[in-house]
C-alpha cells in the first residue's frame, strides 16, 4: 500500500502519501499504522523523517499516538481535514486543542521565569527582533504568525534548556494553526503584541514574577479566544 520515496524533503512526501490514502479510503479512522520500523522500511526512509511527518500529521489532527500502542488514524471528519479552505481548528479535536493549551499554561510561565535568569543580551535581542517583525507584518497574516511563534521559540531558547526548546519547536505547526485563527482581528493582534512586549520587558528587568504573570495573562487570553472560536464553530 505504501510507496517508496525519492525526494530530499521526505517527510513532506510521507504526509502527502498518508493524506492521500485517507482520502482514498485505504486508511480509515481507528486504523493502526504499521510499527515505526516497518513503516520506515516500506517507505524507504529514515525513522527520523517518519517521526517528523507524524508530528505534522498529529498537529493537523490526522493521527494520534497512544503510549505503547502505536499511531492511529484520528476519529475526525477526514474529508474536511483534507480540504485547504477549511478552518484548521474546525477539524482538530477540541480535546487536542485544550490539552495543547494546558501544556503551554504549565510550561511557558516557567520558561519565562527561567529566561529571566539565563537570557543573554543576544537572546533578548532575538526576542526583540521577533516583536519588531510582528509589528511590521500586521497586514501580512502568514508572516505575523511566524513572528509571533518565533517570539515564543526565542523565549524558550533563552532558557538554554533543550527540553523547553524541543517542546516549542515540535509543536510550532499546531501552534501556528491556532494562532492564525486567533490573531485575524486587528484588535486582538494589537493586544497580543502588547502582551508579548510586557513579557519581554519583564525578562529585560530580570523580574521573574512579572514575566510569569505576563505570560499567564497572555495564555489566559489565548485560551479565551480559542475556546470562544471553538464554541462558535461547534
């Protein structure tokens, strides 16, 4: 069923192939994908490329990983996921989005706190550049989302803790999908920019309490916007 790959950007081909198999009905909800080693062998790719593809598919709500139980096709309307024009949040399970937000609410205030201790001048300049770009790209949605997500990634990098960086980096795809929907309104984008700026200013002052509080406020507003959107769509 799976075909061998031959493109340098292998993970993208894996994503496209699995999407096509779903669209053709050859993979259905609750179907289990072959074990990682076997599937990588069938595709003729590395397990690293396969894992990258699976991260993308998970972030889009197409597959779900179960600890010790492999990867399964997700129980969502696959026909909607495979159409470009569909709002990504429409097809991501509400529980998945809430779990994502909960994880961020636990980790990111701590990330902000540690960044106050460890951020170098170079780290702070990098976060500042992300905010400048965010402000400049107000009228270009795709670019402004990248700037917003880059700020959070830069903040994680300022902790000099690879686990925090890995968390943010591996979840950027889902992060962009969520942020793209919540920052479409100019007033919310402006509010979000100010929230990011307050986080950065607190880090500059090495004020841990203020940085954590600013991050909590930002994430609380994000949760309110996302859940409000989900309520409207469901």
